[in-house]
C-alpha cells in the first residue's frame, strides 16, 4: 500500500504496483461481477452494446462480462503496464480492446459507446 492516499492518484504508483504483479493477478474493488450481474443485466439488456470500461486495472469485470456474452468491450487504463498485461491475458478474446488512456483525455469520438462503466 502507498505511504499516502494521494499516491493512488498517480500514474507512477499504478505502473510500479502492476509491474510487481503477474499477468494472472487480478483485483476488484468493492464488488465482483457475480454481485453486480443482475444490475448490469437490467441496465445493459443488449449484450451487443458497445461498452467502455474506464480505469479497468487488472479487474476481472471485463473478463466475467465477456463470459456472460458481452463481447463488445473497450478497456482503458492510464497504466501502460497493466494494459500490456491485460492484452496478453486476454489474447483468447481478440475482439476485446485494450487502450492506454487517461479518462480525463479520452481519444474516442463522441457517441462511440452505448455504456461507460467505472466500477471504482
């Protein structure tokens, strides 16, 4: 854990943290997909919806949603380290996209997505 909570807000903290973890490691803040599935099904009934996952980290949320039939998922995180790890981990899901990107400066066109998720 960082010495100060403010470090959670720095790219350098996350790059360093993820560089110490393996490709198989995952961490989900607050809730797992199984805890959220009913809410997600209600709010995103169309499994072909284009979903933007903001600050994906190494969470299993995208993977679990993929296994549940949501195959149009674009994942972003500002840690290049975790994006490279997740891209390798999910090679078997080639339609799932991974982009190193800061949520404060997204490079997508307006209206590119049906849904944006930031689980925390």
